[in-house]
C-alpha cells in the first residue's frame, strides 16, 4: 500500500489496492478554481460507493 502527494502537476495516475477487507477511504482535493475531471474505476465485491462532501 502506498500513498502519494503531488502539487501543480497537469496529470497524474495511480492505483490503490486494499490490503484487507472492510471500509476504505480515498481523498482528493482540487486546490485551484479550475475545473478538473476525475475518473475512478473500481473492481471487486462491494455493495455501494458514496460521494462524501
């Protein structure tokens, strides 16, 4: 499992794989006023995906 931080990069990609069963969270923040497109692809057995604000 690894985590990465980046600032001011035009594009970035990564993968996170859950090391254990249970609830997992993921956080991303846009620190600018520019629109951003975020694509999330998920596979596996899950019952729901929530958008938290």
